[in-house]
């Protein structure tokens, strides 16, 4: 039996895809190993979102040369977004890569692996699809804690934000049959899982047409939430332009739909938002934040932001800081703008904010967000939350960690509690990143 080792970089979608890849290969008689030293194939599922994500993969490929010298039969393949972006050119630039396979071509992996080995050839399959959702594939849960799992509900993106490579690496938007999604969630619950995260590049665009109407994202969420009140439902990522009141209503209605919304803002300046092709302005965004708070006063809100986008002025950067002060995010993923080949920005805009200035602006956002997160967490002290326990704290075996509905990590003394249990925990202290709690009498 040939052994395959899979290494994953990038977003949650990529981790979900690796589980589909593992399933497709297992079905064809490959063994998925967690020991890279015994692998016949190393598959690297890659990200292309920023230049540094790609540089990291290239560095990893250089490291793997030593392993290939020891094991001359080892074949390395690149999957995912970098494979799609660079296609066969990647095998010219990186000599130790034998095959590249894009996100919609994973069904061909078994035959590619065989061809590469038996015929000693190199192979590239990077055709994008308008229909592939891998709906019939039952993912093999890799590195799972047996408690929470990802379910991919749609693929692709066609929003064409000016900075973003995703529409080019993942193709057109397409939704997956809701029956298969609900069946997958039900099966996970039957196997002891307590939490599912519904994944898509833009989940609010989820839409499945049937003979007698259509299923939208809000209805899909409701159907998954109905499986059991003991199954938590999360989702990522939403686009502010289509965050509807209908979705917020469904979220508010079900206790087991987690009260946490990731709503990437990207910038606080209307001119920059327009230039980014985001289809909303700061007033619209703040209206959506107000709507979230109206429906769910206890909902946490997180975001993505880009510092130093093309032509961004100091004043416009200040508007982003103002947006952070107004919304008071619980968490933010904060990035420096990175110009990506073939995007609208690369074709039509100037990457004219100097690197040092981008760094300074980013650091300013990070410092502000750190302060806000700490202040938000301090307000949690004294509150009691239901926590789904995930495992041992990294620092001590005597302590466990889990998350509340708001997705905040809470650490507490373990007592007799086991991972996978729901417990009530009272918050007694915090840092900017973590809440510290005490187990309540259950
Ligand atoms: N440069 C910097 N950040 C980017 N993102 C997407 N493209 C770029 C880019 N070219 C960020 C956005 C997005 C997140 C996934 O990555 O904030 O929401
Ligand atoms: Fe990276 Fe975007 Fe691809 Fe996810 S979809 S791996 S974030 S480029």
C-alpha cells in the first residue's frame, strides 16, 4: 500500500479540502500517514492569498529536498490555490515537484499519483469547474479532535475584490446539495461530534435551486441546527454586502447556532472600499453591525482588515482605526496589502504605500485591536458561559480549554470533566486572547 502524507496551509476551506483528498485516495487503496518519513507521496495543499503564503511553501519545498535525497522514490505534489495560480510553471520553478493539481481536479489524484510513479512523468491538472462540489465524498477527518468538524457547503467566489486572487484560484461560485450537507452533519453528530462549521468563501450567497423553490443559507442553517440542540453550528465567511436580517433572525432563534459573526471590513474608508470593489460603504457596514447587535446583543464580531491598500492615505488609514473603535471587534485578522498577479489591483492600481508605512499602519491597527480585545474580555469577568470542552490546555495537563458560543477560548481547572462535554464556566480573569474560568456546579 502506497503511503500519502498531506500537509495543509491557508484557510479552513483548504483544511476541509485536504479531508476530501484523503477520502478520495483512501478509496483507491492509498494509506494516509501522519509520518512524513514513511511517505511515498507528500501532498502540500497550498495558499496563494498573499505573497508570504507562497514564499512559505517555497521554503518548505527546499526543506523537503533533504528528505528526497534519503528517499529517492518520494514524489511531491502541490495542491490548492498556488497550484491553480501557477499551474505547470510551478514544476519548472520547483524541480522537486512532480505534479500540481488544482482545487477542482482532486478526483483525478489517484490516477495522477499512479501515472507519476509508473511512467515517471510529471503531471498538471488545473481545470476549474462550474459544478464540482465533492458532494458525494465523505471526508476523512484529519487531525480531528472528534468534537468539531468542517463541512464545505459551497465553493468558489465571484465577488472580484480588487486585491484578491481567490476568484482566479477557486473559480465560479457553486453551492452543494443541502440534503448531502444535512446528511453529513447528522452523521457527524451520530459519531459523537458536537460542533460543525459550515464553510464557504461567501456563505451568504449559498443558494440551491429545487423544483419547488430554493434553499438559501438561512434555511440551510436552520435545517442543520434542527438536527439536535446539542450540536453547535458555526459558519464562515460572510460578506457584509449580503448579510441579511433573515439570517440574523435564524441565528437568534436557535440557541445552538453560535453567536459569532466574522464580517471582514477590509477598510474604514469609503473611497478605499469602492476601489476594493467591496459593494458597501462604511455606513452600510455599521448598519449591519447595528442589526447584529439588535438581534443578538451577546454576539461576538470578528473581522479581516488590510493595511496599506493601493493609494491609501494616512487619513484613510485613520478611518480604519475609527471603524475599529466604533465596532470594537472581539478578534481581527490583520494584514498588510500584498499585490497579487492578475487581480484588478495589479492591472489598474499602484502599490504605492511604502513597505515601512504599511508596516507602521498595520502595527497601529494591531495595537488598537489588542487594547479593544482586552477591554472586551474584561467585561466578561463574572459572566457564566456554556463551554464545549475541546481538550487539554497547551500549558498544563491539569487544565482544559473550550469555547463559548461567542468562540472565545476559556481555560479552567479540569476536575472530572472530559473533552466533548458541555460545562458551565464562570469567567474570573482574562488576557487579550483568552478567558480564564472556574467550573460552576453543573
Ligand atoms: N493582500 C493582503 N490581504 C489580503 N486578503 C486577501 N487578499 C489580500 C491581499 N492581496 C485578506 C483579506 C481577506 C483575507 C482572507 O485575506 O482581508 O478577507
Ligand atoms: Fe488561501 Fe484563499 Fe486559497 Fe483559502 S481560498 S487557501 S485563503 S488563497
